[in-house]
C-alpha cells in the first residue's frame, strides 16, 4: 500500500468549538485531507453548555454528545485521547504526553480556557471544586443533600452552579464582589430582579464582598470573606471567570496576548497554525459566548478548504435563560446622558426594558422577562439605524416600529461556552 499523501490537519482540543470546526470542514467535503482531533477529556466533543442541565438533573451525561459513535469513522476522522505537550514548528510536528509524535501540515489550536481561580490561601483544598468539565460535574453530583456550598462569582456559570446545587437540596450561598448579579451584562434593575427570582429557588446571596481565604475545618472548610463573614462549607465552587489556555502556544513561540493572537484569517504569527475559540484573541478581543466561537469555526473551515472568507469580529449579545429566567443584553448597559435613556417597567409581571440611544441610534438594550424583541434591538444596534421617527414607540418593540428598514439577521440564543 502506498504512502498516505493527504495533508494532515491536526486540531488540538476536542470541545464544542473543535467539534463545530470538524462539522464545518466535513460539510465542505475537502479532498486529500486527513483530520486528526486530540482531546484531553475522556468524553470528546460534548456540549459544555449542557453541564448545567446535568447538575440540575434535567439530562444525563450521555446526552451531551450529539454525534453517533461511528461518526468519526464514517468521516475518516482520527479522534485521539491525549495531551499535546510541545509544538515543533520548524519540523511541523506535535508531541503528546505519551511520547507519540504526529506530523501536521496545518495545526488548529482550540485549547479553550480554564477556570480562573481566586488568588487566596486555601484555593488548593480538596473541598474546592470548579464547574467546567464532566469530571467537575460528577464531583458536584456527589455532594449530598443538606451539605453546605459556597459559590464564588455571580456571573452566568456561578448562577447555574448555585441553582443546580440548591435544586439538589444543598444549602447554597453565592458570594459576588459586585453590587448586582451578571453586572457585565445587566444593569442594577435587571440584576436585582434576577436575584429575587433565584432567591426563591433557595440561593442565598452576599454581594459587594469576596473570599479572602479558605481555611480547612476537619473534613469541611470555611470561607472567610473580606467583609468579615465566615461561611462554613463542605464544597466551594469558584466561578469568577475563565483564563484562555495559551501555554502550549506561548511555549512554541507564538504571539500571545491575553489569548493566542490571530488575524482576520484566524492565523497565528505562524501561518501554518491557526487558533479559534476561547483561547484566541482577535483584534484585541476574546470571546466566551457560543455564537461568536461557532462563527469563527465556520470562517476558519471555509478559509482552510476554499481559501475564501475572513473573520472581522462579532457583535456580542447575550440572550439566555438564567435558570429559567429570560434575560437579554446587547451593547452598552448604562447611558452617558439621561436624555438618551428609554425605560419601561412592569413591576407586577417583572418585565423590564431599557434602551440606550446616542445620536438617534440605538447603542444598548437590556431586557428582563419578555425578551422576544431582543433580535430586533440587536439588529438596530448592528446597523446603526436612525430611530428618531420611532423614539416614542421603540421600547414596545418591532410591532410598533414598522416604518423602520427590515431586519437582516437572526440572533440565536447565546450562551457561555
């Protein structure tokens, strides 16, 4: 049998973004290409955003994979379980932890991110368990009802962890350093209403404070806060953000900022190596929501197979259900001038809309409860449509603004990767 003359494209990382990249490449049916995907986790290509539902008891782990067991074989994709430890750029090869060496023609980095851990004493105690992987969730599923949990961080991941644990009968206290929940996506009004809704599900909130230390106490531990409170805990869940995994790229001499720096073709400083997903930094920006990362996968697949297309960045909006509570956010959250602010609030039904204008253009929107017009507002923000003729009715949504130009995009529900 003759030598395999196909180009070998190796994907390092086998999470959601790598899986989407594989799907996009397969859909374009490239000829003379051998695809290899290397992942560190035992369960490859699973839906990380489904981990919250697993913790909440709404689905099982097996349901997180959305391809049949023979999918890789049918598409002639080699899926390897292992960890890449070095990249030899001059020789175009990678070395795995088990000593295996693979040659590549194109190397595609989709190494993702790791949980950001608070820099406090005791963060390495065994009671500290992040919420990022299947293994993490299995560890949290083992926490017995009646146990005490402290969740650090009031962003989406922290809220999902807190509500999931509370639903399993765990006593949960969530600690958030800012004055309201999801402060990067929501304003105070929406954040306060979100807190009210989640408190009804058994979560206690402590805001404007953070962990100073985690101290062992027998088989349990204690979280000491900068504000003076001391919280006994059987488990501590840090959820204060993510850190792009760039060590492999940095050690290989690639340009690295906060993430692996890429151009509009998602190439790194080495044209044979591309990066995408949470590990990548494009035009000074890193993305952590699914929709922009999937867009990167689509663009990179097309660029690799056809040589066409470029990535110019993504307009980020957040439309999701936080433990069943619908929220939407796009663009600016606060107005520089009170005269640029339009607010509608229904206290009885806990529905809220806040629109921010600048020069008769919509530059920001926050919705709570009824988010059906999120797509409409996102489109206006992207296209910078003059809304002066509908200012009086804009807050009521698309049905009351029919004279505006038609929308051009669809905005899917966006979630953290």
